[in-house]
């Protein structure tokens, strides 16, 4: 079988790398109530993009990569996360 004449560095789907981050198209974002958060890391465990970041006494999302799926808010056992519209 003959190999197609395609350059090794040519992606068949896209020829340019996109610099867009998930945070660029998010519609809602998580906000952590620091008084409620007990730093249990459940949100970190469930976040599909691993963007929850540990602070001194709480966790918060890295909004440059958070995609706004809301799983962290659903899974937080202390109801410390609410999802708000990006426009708020
Ligand atoms: S799951 Fe809730 S309580 Fe636990 S670290 Fe995350 S925000 Fe804090
Ligand atoms: S909204 Fe989704 S992507 Fe953003 S921090 Fe929560 S679980 Fe992670």
C-alpha cells in the first residue's frame, strides 16, 4: 500500500493551533463562599478539567480554564459553590 503524500507536521483537522481557552467561551462561572468552604477538595476531585486550585483555607476555580459545567457546585457537600452568569 502506498503512503499518501502528506507532510508529517500537517494535522488533518486543523493547521493552526488555537490559543482559545475554555474560559473564553464560558457562560456561567463558579463562585466559592469562603466562609462555607472547608477545603475538603471534593470539587477538585470532580472537576473534569482539574482547574480547582487550593488557597490557604479554601478552593477556587482557575477561571482561565474553567468551562462552567457546574459539576463542582453539584458535588460540593457544603453547598459552598454557586454558579453565576458571566454578565454578573
Ligand atoms: S467541595 Fe466545597 S467545601 Fe470542599 S473544597 Fe470545594 S468548595 Fe470547599
Ligand atoms: S464549573 Fe466545571 S470546569 Fe469549572 S471549576 Fe467547576 S467543575 Fe471545574
